[in-house]
């Protein structure tokens, strides 16, 4: 199936991380041009791009997503070099590792998490919408947010993160009505991953009991890989596969729900861990 992405340009924030790199690979495989954002990891991202067969169709840009002018500048640079941006993916985010109750959480941590995860997504959307022009082929533009199941179920010790991701639902439902004022075929959707086996998450998953805790509420006893998230993003961005899908939240979390499905003795943690290195 031709997903009609080969002549599109995709702007991805947080492209130096596990999900961001998987997004780049997935869209490059469909022939799209890429504007890949990084901040502190720009050099690593440039090295990653330089080693890929699609390097000639990619541009690396730098910006602090907490600064609206910087985000606008990065997107403007993408338009100047690649002529337009058809798809924007607000993927950049942080997850402070320390478990802290709200009553104990420093104000600075709360502000920082909301600044990056929520306001960073808002500034990315704003920059994209300000430069948005409809395509003549009616394929429509696409704005995607990468959220988290923490925004649906909460996450003890991480209220800052859960709140920042929960707010993306309201952002999606509002902007689906605004994007059509600039592009009648424009669409806005949210992807909510659960546990994803990124390099950043591997240390946490190696802790005793971590696998059991992660899959206890999932009928599919496996963790997502970054490629699983990226493939859903490609589907939602595709005017061939999802031209009539907007304002939706797609959860990619193995069927996760808010109740325990498995007892510890019923979870094969070794098998789950072994599968992390399999090709998805």
C-alpha cells in the first residue's frame, strides 16, 4: 500500500532519543524528507543521520523547545531548506527518574517538566500551524503528539509527568478544530505509549520486579519497542491510511488497563526481557 508520504516533509522534535530515531527511520523508509530536532544531543543525532542511507533527505535543527522563538526558528529553517512541513510530531519530553510525592516535589522540577513536555508541545504546534499552507492535492497536513499512558492512568511519584501528558488530550481535541481553519484536510491526533524499551528505560527495566510491574496490567506480555510507536505515527500521518482520522488518542501499550491481570507467578519476566532484543 502506498502511504502517500514520499513527497512529504516531516518535522520531529526530540529526534535524538529512541522513539525519535525510530520515527526518523520509519518516515525515511516511506521516502519522506526529514527535519530532525535536537538540543543537547545534536552532535549524536548528526552522527546518526550521517550513517543512514537516507542522510541526503534529512536536515538536523537545534532548538530549546521551552523557547517559542527558538522552536519557530527551527521550523522556519526546515521550511526554508525543504520548502514546506507537512507533518509535525511533538515528541520531545523528559521523565525525571526520582519518585517524589507532590508534597515533596521541588517547584523547579514541576515547572521544568511542564515547560518541556506540555509547553514544548504547544510551541511546536504553534510554530507548525503558523507556517501551514494547504497542499493542492488535498492530502492534508498532520500534527501528532506523543503522550503517555501516565496521562490516562496517572503515575505515582511522577505527578509532574502525568499532568503534562494528560494535558495533551485537551490540546489534541482543541487543535483538531483549529487546524482546519488553515488546512481543510488537516488532522491532529495523539499517540499514548505505555512502557517502551528505549535505552533510557533499560536501566529501570533491569531493576528486580520491574518487568513484572510493567506487564501486570497488560494482556500482551511484552513491552513496546520504539518501532512500534513509529509505525503507528506513520499510519496516522498517512493521507492514504488515516485521511478521516482526527482528534483521536491511539494507545500503544499492549492492552494496558487500570486493573491487575497477572499474578507475579504467571509472568515470565525472562521471556519478556529476552524478547526486547528481537526485531519487532
